[in-house]
């Protein structure tokens, strides 16, 4: 009995397994039929493919980057490849007279054709990439001649753009800040104009391999109208090109960006020219001060000299140490000479005044000493000056004959005077002495009178010549 029961169970299991298999086949046929109905039915149920998932693979296959050797230039072994260049100046950051350089930020764009990058396109649209693809293809090796520092901006990523067209034309653009040397001539500073040049050239390829040129002539250079500098006025931007020769490597195409700058003069008028002129005019005030006011005239002269020295030092501190004379040096040093001559003028006046007073004192000493006979012989000791009370006390004395000049010593400090009583003679002597003293202290020296006209006149003539030559 056990065997028939086991056989019955086996038959039932096989029957159920076959039924399940038939159901699965029917369900699979139904699903397949539904799919075929979607394919041959309406197009609204068709789901578009996600092309972004295969973009990287298509780009590599489309440009064929891995199928070519991009370490060589396009058309290697053939004629020189033309590379057009245009520049857009974003800003002119600074001009340094001390370092004799300038800093400029610009967009540098290159145009060339590389058939190795051509691809088929039904829409004829270009493909744009960032700096990552630049490392895999050939790009021109343009550098800045006479540059001191330069860098490509990298915020937030490297400011590099590569655009490839279906026919193989390439646009390569980058944003660069460069500091380059500028040979400046300061012989007319600060009334000068400076012309600076930014030079572009291929580093490795001579004119036989790469022909560098301005893509649209002078229109290849564009500038922002808002560019301005604090000390300069931008007058002109223009482009030129020529060949540069190196004895060891050959001829290279070189492109030039030339710009002319004219310096603003108003700042230097306020900071240099006006203060120097005022110091010169201030030194003339001493010509109207009494020549016996030694502290006033000496301190005024020293103050103006030191101020002029400070102005000259301040101007030269912000300038390079050139071996020639600048226009501002001429003006400042001539002004310094005028100030210094005003000090020497007072030294001459003081010296000549002292000499004149000595002579006048000698003449006075010769005219005053006398011996006068008196009816009642009376003798008085005088030191060359006497008061009104002393002269009044001598009234009534009669005048005696003059003692010979040899008798009285020339440098004596005291005089012996014998005077007789005579009121008329003493009054005349008193008036003469007062008038003599008044004339000495009130009359101005002739040098001061002439200096009041000569110094301003000469300085005005100098200014007329200076500004007519440099302006």
C-alpha cells in the first residue's frame, strides 16, 4: 500500500508543476504582446532616450581626441598655421613710475583651424568646453614679452573657454592679468606723456610654423569706456605687428598693443608747484623787514630754505633714481636758488650796514671832539652822547677855539670838552645830532629797495619761460 500512495502523490505534483508552467508562459506571451503593441501603436507612449548619460562617450568619439597626436601643431610639416588674435582690455590697474611697469587685465582670444577636431553636425552648432579639454589638444603657445608677472584667473574655476566648430575652427579664450615693463621718459615729468607697449609672441614656433596676426586689424583691440586712472588720461590705444629676430632661434611674429597716457597736472600743481611758489614769495617778505631785525629775517630765511628742501625730498622719494634732470627738478631747484639768494641778500645787507655804521661813527667821532675855552675854566667828561639836561646845563659857556685833530686820539672813548656859554650854538648842535640819528635808523639800505623789484621780476620771467617750454 505504501507504494501506490507515493505514486499518486508524485503524479499530483507533476500535474501541478505543469499547470504552473503553462500559466507562466501565458503571462509572458501577454507581456510580449503588450510591448509589441507599444512599438507598432501610437508614438505618445514612446519614452525619449536620456542622451546626457552618454554625452562624455559621444564627445570623445566625436572630436576623436584619442585618435590623433596633439603634441604636434596642425598641418605639421606643411605651411605655417595662421593664428588670429584679438584682445579686449578689461582694466588698466596701475602705472608705477618707481618700478617703471604697468598692470593690465584682459581677455585674450585665439582663432585657428585644426581639422583633427572637425566633426559632423546637422545643426552646424559649435561645442563649448572649459579648461579641462585644453590639456588634451594643441593650443598656441603665446606669451607676453617683457612681462614681470602674469597669471590666469581661477575663481571659481580657471577662466578658460574652448569653442570648437564642426569644420575644425577653434576659439580659445582666457582671462589674464599681466604686469609688464614700460620704458618711461621722465625728462618732462610731471608734464609728460608716456607710451607703453604690451607685446605678444609665440615662444616655440617661428614664422615658418606659426603666423601670428591681428584678426581684424585695429578693430581686434577693444577697451572698456569706463577705464580710468587717477594720475593719467588714456589718450590712444592701437595695434601694430612686426617680426622679431633672435640670433639663436630665428624670426618670430610679434604683436604689439600700444597705448598713450598723459599725466594729470592738477595734483602736482597742488602738491608741488603752488607750495614752492608760495615759499619763494614768502622769502621776499624779508625785504620789507627792518634790516636791524636780525632774528626775524634770519628765521624767515632758514624756514623757507628748509621747507623747499622738504618739498624736493618728497618729490624725489616717489620717483625712480634717473640720471637726467626732470622738469619738476628745474622748477624746484630754481625756486630753491631764489629762496637761498634771499638769505644771502640779507647777509650782504647786514654786512654792508655794519661797515657803513662804522664809517659814520668815525666821522661823527671826528666832528664831535673839541676843546672849548671857557671864561671860568670848566671841564666835563662825555662819552659821545649826552642828554638834553646835560646840554641845558652847558648854557652860558662861551665857545673856544678848536683843538687840533692830532691832539685828540682817534679811538678814545671819552672826550674832554671845554665849552663856553652860548645858548644858540648848543641848540643847533642838539638838533643836528637828533636828525643824524633819525636818518640812520629810518633809511633803508639800497639793496633791499632793488631786491623788492629784481627778485619778483626775475621769478615771473622764469615762470613765463618754464611754462611756455613745457606746456
